């Protein structure tokens, strides 16, 4: 299988093969090869229906019966490849050759690639294309860049300030401590301080320790599993204690949550009911709902354990087996490739639970979590040593 975008005799061409035949789309107009005209190109496929758009003019290949998944497990190459032997003979019309020109602002599946020296996995013979200090997106938040004799300057929109328009005007005079992020609140012309793990207070200048993590709705913990490389991912296990009086909330998410193809195991509440969702591959998310008890939002402590044995899932609530299901008797995917990342209570600041989980869960957790154990580990994970924001000491108060 492959997907390839190339220049052919001055036209842009998209070719892809999902395993049965090669589909070829070509733009109606040629590109300007004068070296100073930027073109906007959009290409891709939905199932086996392809589309190719150059400067707003679209060409679409209607879908016909056949395969509709692109099975590629190679690196993603831009502008050339490390060896031309990698290129499938059907991927280009003529002999494959490297691209000469400029490329910027590459977005794949809604995620922009950082075309910097350090972000790509590798490369060769790449230079700065813009040729000026302004470059691409030097000025943030729609700022306008001007080349100056001493470098560059940014002209910022009304709400932003700083040398690269990186700072909200509401945070320009902030009093947040060194263990805090300033979060602008434009509606009140003010700001709030988001405290890093281990700190609390209005300006995040009070140090705390905790064994019970208290989440207040804009909180999260991100834990990186140091033993991930040694785990047998066909037999996963997550257990913890939680308490909440809310009917909605994400409790835990094992998985990278960077894009929709990431495997995950998720635990949360939906309409006061415990909800567990597993994805072992190919975006097949299987929600398991426990409808018998509506007692999880009662402000009491509850102990939950989720066990994944290949495609068999067991869920225990307060030491009672409440769910037991084989989510894929075909055994197509049997491992939980969660990337060694576990989130508790929510995701990074600015990433809303209902968007990241594509509606599987509606809100961040308001409640408490303690005694988190991964797999069959003999020790609880130390939540204090993870990363996160706006976590309070759950021992104090109620």
C-alpha cells in the first residue's frame, strides 16, 4: 500500500493503492515553476474515494467497490526519500526524483508537522526557504512580521503582546509564581494561575504533598510509565479508588491521545453510570456500560479494576465483577499499545475532554483519585511525581 503526491510534467498528481489497484488523480491546472509563487495543496482520501485540490480547484475520484484502508507502517517522507528504492514503481509516473523547491505548513490528519531542525526523525540537504528572519509563523496569534535591519519585529493583534505576540495582554502583568501558567480570562479582562503539580494557592506559591489527588474540573495528571518497554501489552490491568458526586467525568485514560488511531483504555462516568471504553486498534472503540448501579456519583469511595486479557475485558467495581465481555472474538488486535502514557481526570490545559475523547466522555473529573496500580505492580504509582496542573491535596478538607 502507498500514498504519494508528486509533480508530473508541471501538474500535481496523487496516487494511492490500498491493496487492490492504483488510483491516479491529477490537477486540472499546472503549477507556476517561477520559484516565487506559493501554492496551496490539499490531498487525501475517505475510504477509497480520493480528492486532490490545488489552489481551491478540486478533483475527486468517486469511490468504487474495493479495499478502503491504507496499511502503511513506514516513515512519512517529504520532498524525497532516503533511498529511491523505497518508492513503489506505481507511485510515480516517471522515474522517481527528489523535489526541488519549498514546502511549508504540512498538516496531516489535522496535526501540523513542525518542519524544524529537531522535530523530524531525520533528513538531508534541507535549507531555510524563506531566506529572511521572518520565516513561517515567527509571529504567533496572527501577528504580522516585518523584516528589520536588526532582525524582525511583530505587529500584534489587540489581545496579544510580546516580541512574537506570544503573550496575552491579560497576562502581561501577571503575579503567577514560577510554578504556574498564566491562563488569560478575556471575558473578565483578567487571568487565573494554573498550578503545577505540588503547588497550590491563588498564585501557586504554596508547596503541598498529597497521596489523594483532588481534581476540580480544570485539573489533570499525566503519568509516564517507566516500565512500559517491559510490559506484556496483551494482559493489561488498571485499578484505582475514586470518589465524586458528579454524574459526568473522565477518571482515567491509558493511551497517548495524540490522534484518533492511538490505542486506549478509558474509565469514566456517563449519566452517573460507570463507563469503560477499550480501543485495541483500527478505531474500534467498544463502550462497556454498567447500568445496574447508579451509585458511582454518591460521594463515596469506589474501587475499580479493569483487566484486559487479549480481547477479553473484565471490570470489577467494589470487588464485584460487573462486566465481562469479549470485544473481538476474531482476535484481530490483542495488545493495548498505550504508549506508556496515563492521564487522570482530564488532559492538558486547553484540551477539552469531550473533544479529545470524541464525545465518549463529556467533562473533566471533579472528585478524588488514590491508590492507582498498573498491571500487577507491587507498588502504587506516585501521582506526586507525574506532571499535571491544578491538583489539590485530597487529604485535607472533605
